[in-house]
C-alpha cells in the first residue's frame, strides 16, 4: 500500500507468537550482533557469505510494495514489517546499514527458476511445496490468515458464512495464496496484477469483495484506502498453517545462514517486538465457516 505508517493495534490470536516480525528503522538495527557465527551453519559473516556483491546483502521485493509490510513504497527506509525484518536479518548476520541494497523484482518473477538479481527476497511469500521446486525458503517468520474485504454496500459485506459468499464476485492478486484461497470459496475469481489494481476494482464495483492477507485487510480498511471498506471475516485454515518465508535462489549457500538469523531473531524476542510495532490485530475479523 502507498499510505504512510499509521499507529497499529496489538497483535492477538491469529498471529502465532514468535513467528512474526516487523520493524525498527535501519539505523536502529544496523549494529551487528555477536551471533553472526551460528553453530551448525558455518561462517555466517559478510566476509564469508557468497553474495551477489562481495560485502553487500541484496534484498529483493516487488514494486509497488504496500503497508504494513513496507511504507511509502520505499523498502530501504526500514519502516514496515518486511523492511525492518530485512535490516534485522542483515544486522544479525553482521551487515551494517550501508551494506544492504535493494532490487525490485516482480512477485511472480521472484519465484521463477533461474539466476536471481537478489540474495534474499521478502514479499509475503507463502511457503509451498510447489514453490520449493524452484526456490529455497528460509525458516518461516510469519503465520498468516486470509481475509475477505468488501465495501459496506456490497452483498458480501453481510456474509456470515462461506455459503453466504457463493455467487459473490471475488478478486485477488495473481500468483498469491490469497488467490488460491479465493478459488476454494468461489471457482471464478477476478485476477489482478497487484493490490492497487484490486482495490481500484473493488472501489469501482467491478468485484464485490477481495481476498487478501489479514494485516493487509486491516490496512485497507483502517487507513481508508478503499472508501467504506470493511473486513467481512477470515477464511478458515486448511489444517496446515500458512507461513511466510524469505525466498532465496534454489540451492543458495545463504539459505542456512538466513534461516539461522530468523530463528535467532525469534528466540531473542525481536520478531515479537517488531510484530507488535507494525502489524494489526485480528479483532473484529471472525472466521467464516
């Protein structure tokens, strides 16, 4: 989303404690920790890591990017869940702020086979077995629920169950697990290149509801990005938790070190603190059954 950061609510049940992360400004995270050498993962230091550019850790993400994951479409400012997470990972591996760079990579291109223009990509990528065939994933840093957003005048706004959504024209971003979840509710789903296009379609009445991840749903409604938008509810899980992970090239020599950094940030409480700062609560978002 393109709005600036706004105050957030406390995170509750839908976000598994310790799996989540969000942000401090990079200046606060630049100092490397003493845990750059991680037992069992080899020498995870800038001098030893085989990155695209020696001594630099390059993160990839889409353009545009949205709050609460990033703010003002600027991944380098350290504001937003994934921007801050990037600098926290970099700091945990021993990189200073000036040793972090960013590359813009379309969502679908980032998980295609072949050489990558990044070392690590953060763009709300759900970890799936299908995607693992083409790329590596880090240890998960966020457990996510999908939600339905509609405008108050839409028939979808009064839905209290999945059955109430039958016949509702749903939309979602292409290539996302939000799109997969929407298809499970309704076979025919309008597809959009990005969430900006999807929100415009919702505002114009071209679709009656959108499926997005829950923090994005709170940003759409709480920040007024779509006039009179409301969260209809969460979609039920499939029995297996949906988790976000950082994407790396298939067989990347960095995967173990990045995973170790994520796990260290979790165990020391950094992920939980960042989550509280940047992500919204699941209050007033009932599960549709």
